[in-house]
């Protein structure tokens, strides 16, 4: 049997690449360092109150009007979705000492975004279900990729129990954040200098961010004519949205993106950050916001499978994403995937899917 195509990373891009390769009869293997699939997709519930629903601590939305690839895949896999709740007034907070201003946005002023019933993990699970059993190997960390003089590729991995093994392959798809490739995978011979520079200079999407989700027994703000959307110059959250699930539980949730830096969050500690979040939600949405049933929190800057040290610096502008330059002996041996590898939709789920399609196209070209 031919050596498999090795895919490094079981996030959305890596899983989609494996699904496409498997569908065309190409032998492949997905190696994932984490103990779960999904990568930066993380849909979770409060273990003490699973009845309140699942909530996204990673990516949340897609935009069906503009993102045709994910729209088609959602339809193909028959995944349940619903429109992001935007009905009602928004709030704008400029000072802790002045009540927030209330604005009613013009109808259709926001481009409609969709969410997944059960969280984005529903998409991950549906894609994973199209991959043959045994293809995805968890807790398998790729440490080195070696190209021998006769053109054979060997991928060196470490298992969770410390065992080191080697996997022979004919091509590698790298579906992990570029900076992690540059920092944690040793290439022999080395990648070209311009490739390494490009990988190191590509910020990992979401890596410097954290998300907090306050879960309630109902979306009480809607009763006051509020949409749940708020912006703040005060913080700690600079942008807040309704995160209520589409479920029979009737629970409500608000989530926000932080304005404070990763360094500041670390210095304050998780408990203090959560307390500040609750206080801010009370300022914005009233005393009912004190009745938090669960506070879910994920600081991606602390996730070693996502963030590199360079990612702790806050992004000042949207990164320039796209394929790293390739040349020399690795040009026809490795292919880049992951959302950062797509120039048009980098940072979106759509970008991850398009990068997977491009990677499979390139693999097929290599084997013609």
C-alpha cells in the first residue's frame, strides 16, 4: 500500500482535507497533538448545568451571503443552524460613571450571520463522521519532518505516553498555525529562510484573545428591547453579543471579546477577570446580569497548541494571510492549510475550508 498523506492538525481545515482525500480514495492519516478534534473550535457546556446548552469559546459565526463554501457544506451535511439574534437596541459604554447610550440600528444595517445548533462543534463532528475510522490519531505530536536523499519523507511523532515513532509519507499537509510550525517542528533539511520568516510573521488568528460567556436562565435583556449587542471603551469586554443557544432550555447567554491585553489578563488572574466581566454586564444590562448561572472562560493565549510567544502582542490591524512561499527540496513535499493559509477569508471558518480544498488540489497535482 502507498504511504499515506500525513495531515498535521485535526482542526476544521485538517479534518476537511482528510474528508476530501478519503472521498477520492487517497490514503491519509491525521496527527493531532491535542486529546480532542476541532483545534480552535471549542463548544462547551457547564459541567454542572449541561441543560443550559452548548456555547462557543472559539469561532462562532459564518456569513452565508458571502461564504459559499461553508454554506454548501452545511447544506450537504445537513447541519442545523440559526440566525444570530440582533433584534433590539444596542448599547454603547463610554464611561463607568455615565449610563450606557442606547441606539436602535437601522434595519438590515448588519450583515446577517449564522450560528450552529449545538455550537461549531456540530460542524466539526459532522466533518469527522465522513472520515474513515482510524485515520485521526489524537495525542500524537509531530516534532520533526525529515526528507531523505531519495525523496522519502519521514514524520517523527511523540505519543502521549512518551513513545517516539516514525511515520513514512509521500506528502505532508500542515494544518496548524504557521508560528507553531516554525517554532515546534524541526525540518531536515531546513525550510528556506523566506518560508520560515513568513511563518513567524503570520499572527495566529484568535491566539491573543480570550472569550468570556455569561450564561443565564433566560435572555432577560430581550425583555427590555435590547439585542445583547454592546460596545465599550471601558472594558474589560470591548464588544458583546447575544450568545443564547437555539434550544428548548430557554437559557440565555452574553459573550464578549476582551479589550485588555493577554499580559494584563495573566497578571490579574482568571477569577478577577471574571468578576470584572460580571460587573461590566451589570453596568450595561442591569441587576439581572448578576444572576450568572455559569461563567465560561477561555484564554487562547495560554493554549500552547494555539499561541506562540509572539501572539501575546495585541493585533493592531487585520493580518495579511495567505500561502507561505515555497521553493527548493520541500516545494513538492509539503502543503499548507489552516485558516491563515487563505488570503481572502483568513481568520474565518470559510478560510479554513478553502485552505483545505486548495491543499487537496495541490496534493493531487503533486501526484499527477
